[in-house]
């Protein structure tokens, strides 16, 4: 069976660095931090009082005002980024075969805000929940609602694998097209976990930074003084399309989806394998799936969360996979600017990778002050300042609690 080629013809985003692809890229390449004191609730009594919140988001741009209350914020973000991506793609929704269009979405948690609000308001004297509680909260509802809104009848499900969710979703969307089960797939991920429950939960695990005195420098991937990740939120969406179809209609093409890999650490509930075994396997398998060699990769958008253990394990894995070529790679962690979008991380970082390819610019890893002696700092982490480089192939890593790993390859046409 001959596999079909898959390309990206549309993109959209709502995230802490901007509510459009253009705004996101401008801030990303300029090393802007999205971190600031939390505005969504009173965080004054919390250990961590800052996050990378989405700013100036108006859901009524993407749905009827009466509908907004029926949807959790993570779904609202999904609607916004998807509407942008479809418009960007130039698809004529009147002419395409809706039975050949599907939606595979990624979300690590789903409607956490809805769950928190409903449980908080519950009491034994009046044991009542909103009829919208379950459909607003479940992690698959954003993908389902996208298909309902546009009438897409093709494959539809949601990948839930913690911080690897969106990458798993995109890999499966890619597979649907190359195997001939669909012609077009809407894919990506969304998350909205910046609330009392989300922040307190991650703080209790000692997973997030507590650098309240200087939020903008709190996300410090690969820095000696890193103390945890910074919570982010938002969404990124893509239109994946059969290459021949896209070429026939004269579509703008961002990049080709080259391949994808999936693996498990099989090690610990939340900690990475210290030797980077799962990370090594997933990169190796993604490169093989793309029909490439390690030397073909130019840029790696790393998972790079700014956590003590993860930031040591991932560079080890890179050295194992790439050998001497590792020192010729450009590497960066865009989480230093966006924060960690949890289940949507793979989507926003795929977008960063594709835009890097398109513009031949490596976005920086900001907030580097002190080298960590446990990390090979001969690797080029693109610290603090973006740089120009001709990029033909980019690799994007995402790793999630539970040991879930997913890696994607993007190629310039």
C-alpha cells in the first residue's frame, strides 16, 4: 500500500503570546514571556501566584454569545483556533466531502474549571449539578463540538495522554490521511487549567515554579536554578490535508508532516526515565517513520519544561539518538515563553516548529542565566536570542505524566 503525503494547509492559535498565528510568531521570535500575575482568581494565598494566561480572548468572535456559557474555556479556545485554521486554509466548506473530513483533538484534562465550579457549589441540602456539567467537562467534547459545528462526519475522537495529548492526536490525524481513511483532518489541542484546582494540584506536587517575585524569568529550561514549569493555557489547531488535494486546489502549504513516533518510559508515574530511554525511542522511531536519518534533522523543539529531572533526561536522549550530529542541531524550548500548555503543548510547539521552518528562524530558549553542569552545554540550546538558520526538517518532542512520549517530524516542501 502506498502511503499518501500529508501537508498542513491551515493553522490557528489562542495562546499566552497571542490570539493569532502572526501575533504568536512575532512574540515568539522576539523572546517575549507570557508569564504574569494571575488575574483569573485571587492567588494571593497560593504558593504560586503567576502563570501564562491567555490575554484579551473574546469567545463571542467564534460562537454565539448565548452559547458561550454552555462551553468550558478549553472548548472555547478550541473553537477559536479551529475557526482561524479553517479560514486560513482557504477550504470551501460548501464543496468538500464532509464524510472525508474528521477531527482528532488532544486534551490532557478537559473542562477542569467546569468540574471545579460545579463541585464547589454542590452541597447536601441542595444536591444539584447543572445539566451542562458533564458535557462541558468531558475531555472529548471539544473535538465532538468542532465536528458538530462544521458537519464533519469523518473519524472523530480525542487523545488523552497528559502533556503528549495533542501530539498523539496529530499523529493519528496524520495516519488517517496517509492511510486513505480521510482527505482532511482538523487536529490540535486545547487546555485551560489555570484555576484554583489546577494551580494547587501542580503546586502540591512541587512541579511548578514559585518564583513569584519575577514571573517573566520563572520558566528557565536547562538553567541551573530552574525550579519547575510555569502553567500555560490555550490552543493551536491545524488543517492536515492530502498533498495531492492541496496541490490541486492551489492551497498555501506551511509544511509537510513527515512522520511520528510514540513510546512509553515504563518507569514512573510522574518522573522521566533518568537515562532518557523512552525519549530516545520516540525520537528514533519518529525519524524512521519519516524515512530520514538523524543527520537530516536541523531543529529540535524540545519538551524542555524547566523541571529539575526532565531537563537532564531529554538532552541525554538527544545525544544518544544523534551522536556527534547533536552538536550541529539547533535546540530550543518555547515553553520558556508560552509556559506549559499541558495537553495542548504538542500543538503549540508543533506550530512553533512549523513557523521556524517557514521563516528559517530558531526561536530562543529565554531566561538562561547559569549553566547546569549536569547538562552538556556544548549543545546549542539557542539561549536568550533567536537566530537565523536554514531549516529543512524540524522535530518536536512532547512527554507526559505516565511516561507517554510522542514526537513529530515536519519537513519543508
